C-alpha cells in the first residue's frame, strides 16, 4: 500500500444516467464492475435499486419485478454470485424489519423468502444496524438495535449481541436459521458496527472480525470469531487503533481490512455519557488492519486536514465497495446541525487504488500485416490505462518524420471517468474486448514438415506432422473458439466468429442484434462471460437465458441482445505469418538479449492496440515511461520508428492505476508479414448435417491476388499427441476452390479432442495465392466436458 502522503484519491466527476439522491444508511455490493446500491434515507427512506457501472461511468435504474421489498435503511446486504440478499433494517421511523428478500440480478427479480426457524430458539427479531456477512453458503448475523416498544412512535432501544447462521440453497432460496453454540466471551451488545470474514490463503480457518459500533457510546474493540470452532476471542493488535466509531465501513482487499469514516466522539467526550447528550462529529480517517499480522496502519489520521479537497470529506453512514483492488465510496452524512435538527448528506463518489495493478496476460495477436499488428490482452479490472512496449533485434533506425505527432501528454492526468476523453492515449483503439478473455494458442513452436504450400502429397488424407521450428515466429495462426451446439443433426448451429480481419466489438450473428435493449440489462453477460473465462483461457460462454453483451466504451449506452438459442461465443486469436520458408533480408542487431531496450508503443485506455510505430528512446535513456504520481511521458518530443515487414518484435504490457505502473506481462513475440501472401480466411461457421458437419468460411479480406485454393485440416489422434498434447498432428480433409466442405462422421471419429483449455476439436483453414499459402485460421469447436464422440 502507498504511504499516507502518496494516497491518490480520485473523485468521479463525469458520469451519466439518473444519479441517486444523497443519503445515509444505505448498503452496497459489487457484481464484477457494477456497484449495486439499495435503501438508505434522507427525507424519507429510499426504496429504489441503483446500479453504477464503474467501467462506463453510468448510473441506471434496473426495471425490477417480483416481490419488491419496501425501502429500508441500516439493513443487511450481501452478494452471492449474482444473487443479493437483504435482511432487516428500518422500514419507517421506529419500525424495524426481520424479513428476508432475495434479488436475482440476472433477471432483476425480487423474491421474498421464508427461512425455517431455528430448531431451538426464536428467529431473529426485527432490527437495524446489524452486521450480515457471507462466507461459502452461509450468512452470519450479529447484533443490531431492536425496539422494545410495540408502539413505533415510542422507541425503546435495545442493543443486541445475538448470533445467527443462515444456510443458503445453491443458486436460489434458503434453508433456514440456526443458532450456533459459541465458545469464549461474546462481544458486548452493539449496532452500527462492521463485520468482515477473512481466511488466510492455503491455511487456517475462516474468521469473522467485528470492529467498533455503538452501545451507549462508540466502541473501538476488535473481536474475532473462528467460524470452524465457533470460538470468540479478542486478538492482540499492534499499531495505532482507530478512534472509537460507529457507522463506518470495513472492506477487505487481500489480507487487509480497510476502515474508513464513521461517527467519532469529540475530543474530551466522556465515553460514559450518552451520545444523545453531547456533540459528535464525522471523520475522514482511514486505516487498515493487516489480518495476517494483526497490525494497524494509519493512512489518514483523524487530525490531518484536507485544504485542497483532495480526498473525501468526513462522513458516516456511507457505503464502500471493493472492486478488484480499488475501493469506491459513495454518499453518507457529513454532520448534524443540532440547532436545525437536520443533517447534511454528501452526494460525491470517490475511489482509491489500494495497490498497483497485477500484470496483464501476455499480449495476443489478432492480426498481422506487413507493417502493423493488431494486438490485445486480457483486461485488468479497475485500471486507468495500459503501457505497451516492444523491442526487436533490428538496429533502431532514423525516426519517422511524420508531422502528425501524438498530442503532448506531459502533465496530463488520466481520468477514465471523463467521458470521451482519450487525450492521454496515443495510438489507442476505441473498440474494446471488455467482456471476453482469450486463449493464446502456442502456434509458435509449431511448423509444418512440408513444402510452403502445405501439400505433402496428392492424397486428401495427407497427414501434417507438427514439430519444433527453428524459426517458429514464421508460423503463427488465427485461432477461433467455437461453442458446440446441442441441436439435432439437421439444425444449423450458427456461429459468430471474430476472424482476423473482423471488428472486435460484439461477437454475434447479425440477425441477433437488437439496438433497443435498455441499459438496465447490461449487467449479467459481463458477469457471465468473465466467470466462464476465469476458469479457462478460451473465450467461451454457455447458453444462458436473458443475457446481453455490450461494448464498454465510456460513451456506450445501449446493448446488443442475444436470444438464448443463438448464443455462441467464439474468438479469433492470432493471425500471422504465411507458411513460407522465405526469410526477411533485414539486418539483425548485434545487441545481446539482456541489452535490448524496451521502447514505448504508447499508453492505451482499452485492452487492444493497433501498432504500426513505436517511440525511440533518447540516447542514454533506459526508459521513458513515468506514470502514476509523476507526469506522463511527453511523446510529442520523441521520434517514432515504423515497423518493418518480415521482422520479429517482442511485446509486453503493464496496467496503470492511481498507484502507478504495475508489473509487466510475460513477453510475446510476433512477426510482421512478408508482402504478397493472402490473409487468413474469416467468418468460420460450423453446422451439423446428415453426413457429419458442414464447415464454411469467407475469403480473406486481403487476398493479395487471386485465391487458387483453400485447404482445411483436422487435428487427429496419434501416439505423438498423447506424449506431447501441445504438438498437434493435422490431416488435410479438403483442398479446393470452394469456401466450404463436409467433414464426415468417419473423419470426426479420428479427431483429437484438445483439452488445453476446454474440450474442443481443432480445425485449420488457409488460403493460397500465386505466392503460396497465407496464415491459417485455427478453429476450436467446443465439445462440452464429456469425452463422447463428436456429434453425440
């Protein structure tokens, strides 16, 4: 974590959509990049559900339906996947609730649920200010404030320290309440405290940490409950304990519990005195507890003044949400005017990066030309940009004299929340691949033991054996993941394909596009795609109901609808060098590998870039990149160099946030194309028929002459693949001028099922012109998780 003086708070100053009214006592959770807010009060209790998209900076009100709960404040609010649970809270002055509601965010559907009562004892009484924490399939309820009076106008407060466990059913619904038997001294009754659950990586049992709260006076005690042994204890801590407080927030990122804000006593206040009889104040102090070492660290002390409005002003009853390693804070009350008997609520939204971002995935190639690369990498959540660098074995040449230099970036602060602002992003691509992750198949290291035109013999079943290549970067390919459909043998499984030359915004058949879907539906596909992608390197999504997919450019406010029966997620990965033995004539630098200098390609707002030039380092400089707390590089003062045909370039990328530049990715190496060869075939489609499957494609968008023929290949089972699964063996199944072929059931019976990411049958298709064969498009036809024969 940055030192206190280096905290880089950012206030979100530019957003769209209906902004919720300022409030306190509300609650918030995160589902992927979405912050979902419910309840709270300020001149009445709010009953709307508000959603803020941290990528597009858009507020929206989803069209909820079902058993919509009444508005409430100081309630329990937890998120389990894409469902949210709401328990208790104040529904009107003096009247509290003990009802439980479930929201299925995939459909914005509310449902009132009725848990079974405990086998012994009563269910939780109506309350507010309790903690409600989720771990695994259980929620843990502790404490709160009840009203002893049956008359809501005659409030008789009773502080609680009871403890309940709520077991959840998988996906939807609950089992019931239970009252665990705990050991040790139980924390004193309290409300408006916080409780988080943390489990050390690879060791230890999950533990719940309760901090602070209110019980006639504000508290600063820390309690720990081991959820396996159900034993309460008070851990001994090091460092400066935060002031006693209530109505603060506690958020866990990594192994740290961050405490922000709250209601604290005035200096000199007698803690034995009722807080109703004295003045109180809000704070903007900020600390964290290392949950592994039990040491407190103060990041912003209670006495530090902020004369520049560079961080959130003091507040209590706000909400805090962790998205990745970034903390978001919204609204809350910042004071109480006793003479006016009123409170002042904040309406501002802030965020803070708590650590540098992790390294992105390796740079992946989408398309290569003779003098450019179209590249991408997996998105890193909550970053402000990416620094892309390259180096090459070529000696650096004189810079391009291009007069259209990149705009001056010196001193420009990147603000991803300022819509349409990309003045700090040279050479950036506006399109984004936010909702998919890709697989970079190791085509480098694979060559074909044949002539450059791939014809091993006249036999259409000629086998192409893969082996390690001495010049592997000449043999790249475009890789496509295709989702297998479970239709009958006569049903066409329409596949949308991101070919090497296609636009990479939305992967759907044209007939499936609808531009009128409301922004309130944009949530679930983003979540589903990323959830699927996190378990595999392929960009694949199962058929789901009520899904939408959308671009995440900051100005986008519409979505493209995918009917459930049409969803097929596929991805093209790496178009590249022709299968040619021709070598470039460019001289190779004599610089040793360890001495290669990395040059900036630029800073990009999105995770895709079109690379045709790079910036030359000034003499004697090892790096020109200064990001984060320092000024951004002034690229307009640097010379540029163009990419050269037939040349290998190494790429790496690092993510940037408010803490600076994170670590660089692993290095990828690609080669620009040699002029004259055709591009890769595109728009691959697979459908079933009575003979097997029908494989079709579109001609290359850049044929570089007349296409003489196409060849299609199928990866087949061999003993060689069993010994080395990454070295595929291909059999040619088609050679001709037509842009389609039939793959018979007999041929498919010999297909190799590739398990490098998700089970798939692998095809390659390439085009030939007068000069030879160009790059292949590799297609992975997903087969599900079973090992049955294809088409079953």
